[in-house]
C-alpha cells in the first residue's frame, strides 16, 4: 500500500512540474518575438489595446527578447494610449522611457506629456516638454516639445485675467521666444497684440522682431500675419504708427480694401477684428465701390453684403442697404446667404413703412423655411405682426401655423399658441 501511495505522489509531483513547465513555455516570456507581435496585433484588431500593451510589456521584460526590449516597450506604450486610459499610459510609457536608447526615451516621454494633457494636468505636461526640449534637442521629439511648450505657455498667458499683466507677459514672450515661424495662430495673435500694445503706448518693438516678421512673411502663416497687420493699420487706434513702423522695417503694408475683405472672410485669425473691419468698410465705402470689390457669387461676397447691410440698417441707411442686398444673385436663392439677405431686405422695407411688401417677403422666407428653420421662425413672427397691422388676420394665422410645422421645441409651442390666439 505504501509503495502505491509513493508512486501516486511521484506521479502527482511529475504532473505538477510538467504543468509548470508547459505554463512557462506557453507564457509570453518564453515566446518568440514574432509570436508576441502576432498575438498583440490580433488583440489590437479586436480593440483590446490594454491587453495588447500588457503582452508587449511582458515580452519586453523577457531576457530572450532583450535586444528588442525598447521596441516592445514603445509598442506597449502606444497600445495603451489607444485604449484611452491615460493613467495607465503614463505608467507604461514611463517604463518605456527607462531604457538605454535615447530615441525610445524621447518617443515615450512625448506620449507621457500628451497623457498628462489629456488628463488636464497642464503643469506636469509643461514640465515634461521642458525636459524633452532640453535633453533631446537633437531629436525631432525634442524640437516638437519646444514648440508645444511655447503653445502651452501662450495659452497660459492669454488666460491671464488682468489685461495689463497679459500684455506685458505676452510682449516679453514674443521678444524672447518667437522665431520666424508663424504657422501657429496663437503666435500670430501674440505678435499682433504685443506690437499694437507697444505702439499705442508710444514705444516700439526691437528691430529683431521686425526682422523675424520679414524673414517669415513668405510662408503661409507669415502671409496671414502680414494681412492682419495691414488691416490693423486701417482700423486700429495705433494704425498710422503701425504703418510707419512696418514701412520703416521693409515690411509690406497690405491695406487695400480687397486685402482687408480677404482677411475678414477667409481666415479665423481676423475673428477679433471682423466687426471693426465691417464698421470700417461700412463707413468708408459706397454701395457702388463695394459692388466692384465683391463677387456676389461667392460665399464671402454674400456674407459681406449682409454684414454691411445690417450695419447700414442700424444707421438708418435703408436705401444703401437695399441697393447692396439687391445685388445678391437670384441663383443663390437656395442658400442661407440669400435668405439672410431677404430677411434684411424685409427689415429695411418695414423700417420704410412698406408693411405689405415686408410682410410678403418675410412670409416667403417661411415658405423656404425647412432649409433654415431658425430664420424662418423669426420671419414668421415678423410677418404675422405686420399682417395683423394691415388687417390681414388670416395671413397672420397661416404664416404662424406654417412656421410651427418646421420649428422645434419651445419655438413650436410658442408659434402654435400664438396662432391659436388669433381669432378669424
């Protein structure tokens, strides 16, 4: 009996050892690099990025694959980034950054910084970008980190609530950090703010800043900066001083109305000055001159006509506004631009006392309403009020009912209620 028990114990021990050996041989630490890659790729295809990352990192710790350790760690870093778990990304990529290869370190740290940003930890991201820019200046990641660090620093400065402090700090940043690369919209905004602030205060920029502008003006970003400076030479209180400063330093001043219009309607850079540009053009250009400047078949042309006309209506220049709006091509009737122009035309007719004509135009907008319901709702209210004033009660009720069919939410309820309150 004892012999039988002993044999069983030996068999169990051998079975256990065999199981351990099989498990070890089947584990990623004993796999070939090719098998790790294949299995991880399969997991990634299934969207299991975190598991793929774990697999890469287990393989990277294997002595058998120490020669490709950094590559596997980096792949694990990238995989967990794709999973959207930024806490795990920081841990995995920090581990990848501990290897001996500087290129792998730089790549991994860049992902760590991005993970901090995704978590809203801007100060930590800036710290890593600063370290990257200083230690890995000879790699693309280091140069990119320097650019991203400047972007974050500018965002921080523009977030400052005190205008005086903001202007002072941004001016200092521009003088110390801006190069001739103006591809970043925030950099262009900083240059414009600091330059115009200095000129308003009666001071000037160092010649070196103007040299950077001149050197970078042939690029796309530089061209946008030149256009914006040209517009500011017309609309800014320090415009004349800006124009003289630019000319003195050999920088072209693009201040023609065509240039200003192109800036206002083709580039988000001008969003801060668009209203000032519209006011400038409305005050200085006649309808005839604007007709020559604008091609009404373009979206910018339609928008500009509407914006100028709106301004003129506010100034009671009804005839000028109507002449400008009438030039919008009838072929654009299907678009929102034409509808907005029609709405403004109706407003001008209403202001001139042409109630019947204005009501009919507002009602036409409602009939075309499914393409632009918000404008149709406004037009319906205007048309209904005018119809009631001229005694056309049935038309007033009908236009509200038509608009209610295409309106949504609270607007639908309001229009339906207003229509029900009209008694025929």
